[in-house]
C-alpha cells in the first residue's frame, strides 16, 4: 500500500512539473516577441494649404518638445503664377526618434518627404488562460495584447492615417506551446 501511495505521489509531482505556468508562458512570450509593434508611413513636412496644417504644426511642436524631431527648413512657394503662396515646414528626426521608434526615411512621394515610424507599441499584458491537449504535450495560451500609441500616432490627418495598423487598443491572441523533454517552447 505504501508503495502504491509513493508511486501515486511521484506521478502527481512529475505531472505538475510538466504544467506550463502563466509566469513561464509570459516569460517565453516576451523573449520571443510575439506581439508585433505597428509602424506607419507619414509625411515629414506640412503645407499651409493642407487641411491638417494647424494640427500638424502643433503635433510637430510636441514632438520637438519630446526631443523626437527638430525643425528643418521653412520656405514659401507657389505652384503657379495664378495660385497663392503656401508655406512649407520640414521636420527632421533626432537620434532618439531613430533609436526608440525605428524612424527611417523612405522614398519621397506626392506631398513631400516620407518616413516610416512606430505608430503603436504592442505589449503582452496578461495571460487570460491556458488550455492543455489531452496528452499534456501541447498547450494553447490566450493572451491579452495592449497597443500603446506613440507620440507619432497624433499625426493622423488624411495623409497620415495608418490603415494597416491595428486600430484597437487591445486584442486577444492564441499562442501554441509544445512540451519537450527540456521544457516548454513556443510552436513556430
């Protein structure tokens, strides 16, 4: 009888060691960087004729105050003799914008110089639940991912709207795990 009790306790201990804890799942998810940040392309200048001109000026000033952008050239032009003058303000990234938000200049197009920059940072905030397969060799982990908008997200006029970025503040995502003899790993 003692022998059976010992085997039963030993099997319980070994089974519990195979269980994927929420803390371990979160640690593995954060190491693998499952949650992807969202990037968008925006125009690095603004023109007085644009609908978003005043809000752009305000946002660029905020970005300057945060040490993310610096003022570039300001000039007045007109497209033709018959049209009025317009003012263009250019803005340049700082090393902080490049390092922290992945700021990269892209090919210029209609409307002026463009740049690629982080719109929102994705962070796995919590494990909602873990579901195990019948043989306990795989697990599905449901996580909550929050998207925290960066200061650049304020540049959202008609020209800046990041249509491919996640417009939600939070999503849920399932992640598959596999248990190996060396421990739990995220399924590729």
